């Protein structure tokens, strides 16, 4: 569908498509009926602590490597992908009543598949970002971040370059894929029915992509 729409709506080589993960998850069958989930003992224990549906707690535990923090009903989890976010990224908004939408199993693979089809359709390389809204530990509000990346480097490493005063940059790495994702959130909204935003006019270098470059190595994490 996206490849067909891209050719008709003026997508050209070099553009970047930011795609809400939810449509990707739905297309890949990552929608679960809560009534079909059988909660285990740990899920019941978490439900008792949080007040959440035990079936939802079972899904959260299944999709998580671990629970990083809990306060009241809030569960901050590290997903199997390495993302740290609320409820392991599981969402019931914009979903049929009684269902929950999980994150894609492999968002990078999802991005690569879409990227290949759209690039073929428009006759040249495009970038693809699969995005989701995440909270941030030290700032209020949700911001779209990249879950999967294809077609360009997710991080631009400016270390070794110089600033305007000629000083060497020693720690500057630009999270380009996250910046694209955040920008797309201005247009997507939560109820606009607009799951894809096209970013044009920003030069990117060809690269396989991959979201792992955006995930901080726990050895370098001062807070977890």
C-alpha cells in the first residue's frame, strides 16, 4: 500500500518515510485479544500491585526482558529489543476494544521490507523510520522515537569535527533517526488517522540503517 501511495503522492529518492509502528504491527498480526491471554502467577502479582488487567500484565511480562521501575500503575520496562518504555510498548489506543497492539517483532526488518518496496516503486533509495511515542525520564511529554531504521545511518557521529571556534568535538553524536521521528509527531497526532509522514530535502547517506546504534550500551548508562 505504501509503495503504491508513494508513487502517486510525489515521494522521490532521498525522501524519508516515518511510519507509525501501529500500522506496521497491525499489518504483521501483532494484535492480541486480551480474552485469549492466560495470565500466569507473576502476571497476577503485577496486576495486584498496579491495578492493571492481568491479561495485559502477562503480555507486558512476555514482551519484556525486565521491569526497570514501577510506581503505582506505571511500569517502565526494557523490551526484548532493548527499548526502555512504558508497558513494553504495548498499547490499547487506536485498537479494537478488548485488544492490545504489540511492537513489531523486529522493527528493523519491518523498516527494511518497506524501504525495499518503496525504493523500487520510486526508482531510488529512500529512508524509512518505524516510530512510536515514548516518554522521557527527565522531561514531561511524549515524543516519537525510532524503533526501526532502514536506508540511512541512524546516528551521525560528529566527534573529531570542530565547532565554530575551532574546538574539537569529543561527544557529539546526532540521533538523526530520532529527530526525524520527533518531527513527524507534529503532523501525526493521536487521532488524525495519518500514520505516515514524508520528510523531504534533508540529505542522508546510504546505509543499511538499524536501530541498535541508538540504544545506549548499559555499561555507559549512569542511571539504570
